C-alpha cells in the first residue's frame, strides 16, 4: 500500500461563517479512501459543535470533485472486509444526512461512484459546466453505495435513477440541472465561488428553522401525519425564539433580519 | 370589502364548486377568521355528492399571503403548536378527501398559502404568480404540509432551496419544475382551472376517490400498493359506474357517471 506517500486528506478552511472542506487526494483524483472518509467525518463533527459555523461547502482539490472509491485499496478484499468498509461508509452518510448544518457541494470535473454519492448528500449542488456525474459502480462489478439508493431517487425520477445506477449513464452538467440532479451550473472553475455565495445565503438564513427542516426531511420518505407533526411541534418552539421576534420586527420595519440562532 | 363579507366565497358552476378565500385587505392571509370559514366550507364541498371537483382560489387577484403575522408575536409553544396543528383540518380534507381539488393561483401564494396550493391535486398558476415558503424570513420553519407536498413535486434538492432559503419561484419557472401543472396568462388562472375542473368532474368519481386515497398514503411499498389495488378495485368493479363505462365503451358513447 502506498497510502502514506500520497497526500490523502481533507483540508478545512473558513470563510466567515462558512467552513470549506476540500477532499485532497489529487494523485488519485480525490478517490474516496478510508482515510479521507475518516477525516471528513472528524471535520464534520467539529463543525457541528462550532456555533460560529452556519454552513458547509464540500469540494475537491485540483479541478475535480471525486472519482469515487479508491480501487487501489480494494484489491484482494474479502467479502467481510468489504462489508466492514461499507459499514464504515455508513458513518459518513449518517453524519452528512443527519447533521444540522446545511451542506453545499461544489463539483468540478468528475463526481463518479462514491464521489457522486458524496455530492448527493449535500443540500444544494452546483456543477461546473463541464462537470460529469456517474454512478460508475457497475463498471467494477459493484452496486451503488454510500446512500445512493436513498439520495438519488429523491432528486431524479425512477427511470433516470435506474439508468444511472444500472447502466452507469454519464450525466453532463446541463442535463444534471434539467433533471434536478443539481441546483445550479457555473462556468468552469467557478463552482466553488458559486457554492460559497450560496453557502453565505444559507449562513444568513435563520438557522433554527433550517435545522428542524433538515432533520424532518432526513426522515424521507415519511407520511403526511409525520410531516404535519414535525411542522406543528417545530413551529410551536420556533414561535417563541428570539430569531422569530427579530424576523417579525424586521418584517414590520421593512429591513433585513439578522438571525443569531437563538 | 366590508367586515360582513364572508371570508370564503362559495359558488357552484355545475358540479364544480369554487371556494374563494376572501380576506383581500390582508392579501387573503389565513387568519383565524378565514380558517373558521374556509375549513368547514371545504369539508362541506367534500361531503356533497353533487360536487365532483373543487376549485380553490383567492379574491382580488392574489391567492394567499400565508399565516396571520399579527398573531405571531404573542405565542407560547403550546399556542403556536395548536395554531399549526389545526391546519390539518383543511389539509386532511384536501389531501385525504375523495373530491379532486384544483388550485387557481394568481398573485402571491406565500407561506401557508403556498402550502394550500401544493396540497391540491392539480395546480394552475398565472405566469406572474409568485410562490414562496417565506417562513424562514421570520425565523419559522415551513408548515401547511409543504415538507410533505413540495418534495413530491420538485424533488428534494429544489425543495430544500425553496424551503430553507425562502426563494421566490414565479409561475413560468414553477411550470418548468413541475411545481404547477398548467400555466395561464395573468388574470386567467381561474378560467383555466374551471376548464380543467370540468374534466375532473366528468371522470368516474369513485375511481378518483380511490386514486386520491392511494396517493394520500405516500410513501408506500409494493405490498401496500397490491393491497390498495385489490381492496379498491374489487369494490369499483361492482359499481354502476363501471357497468355504465363498459356499456358506453362498446356503444362508442361518452359515459355518464353517477358516483354509484
């Protein structure tokens, strides 16, 4: 194994209230190795506890998002080792899906395999106009993982989801926008700045209702009465928050509200 | 508009009932006064066997600006929960009822008003209509059933942007995203909704009711779908309407359904 001689890490930088996490394993096109996964989860846990951070951007170094699982670490894997690896991946999925802070993904280049799964765990995705998305698992005899069977059908319809998962259809940025796989397209190499701008909007939005909204939507799929219970219980608490008082004052005074998260 | 005017106007066009939210001074905000009339009017329309389709719209060129912000400053958690909880009186009628509901949206469908529009089976929007889950602007989360209805129509990514950032979507964009079903020129959403309501009204009502009932159970797995099909289809096969439809089919005529 050559894991030690290659740079394989997740860098964190901070832009005001926005934390930027950059998957950095450029030699392997940011392949999603167990080390990367563990660092990502550690950063996300730190950010979750950091009150000053209101939104997260995830991106990849060197002009690509992530080419997916690190095939070099999958050689000679026994069935049980494979199972353990997927179970470890579950922690990444749960941390991203159940966390309280909004996540924006900035995709340049490739979001393939587990890289696609990672992008789809974000709340809002911007793709560079030459970005490409592919559930490439089938090409190496595998099925989609890291929550893809949960996230992909939330965004695209069943027919397209099956073509992506079963035929490894490559989806270009413009089509991704059209079918709801991503929310925006930016010119090449400007995905990160577009993501930062949107993350800033998430950071300025009232954080408490968005935590409750994100949490409720993470119960997908849920029935009508579950969702009505989330909204009435959540709203009851939010009505008495300082941010709602601020929001109402700003509304009546016709100014922009400033939310403190309490 | 005088205070004596009913807060929901009720009008029949043949077998189509039009319910018009009428609180123009507050842009048809869903105040307690409005809800006290709108909910029962909706329930009554739903119960009436002569009503085969319901159109919901707003008076004065706008759909509904949402909740009554004048109430929001003076809430306890219990009171706030109660206000939101009671919206299910009309949301259940809209989503779990058996009569098809068409929303005709002009102007603003904001906050809970957006929720009412999205709870309809079929939505007609004027080109310049504006939809916004405005809740976050005042520190609140989406209600009016939007957590349930909106992702079904636009997918989760777009729904999250609308729900978490209170972004505004106009009629043209709403049509492109599948958030609404029909786009109408400004000022003619109600006409377009009535034309569509006639089609819903002419469809076999018991089947429509069973279909609405099935969708209202979303999400469901395959076994549940089989169960719903078996339960409802065997009842439908024995109805006079099914007999009439077979007769009309072979006679090459248009069937006339009686809901029996």
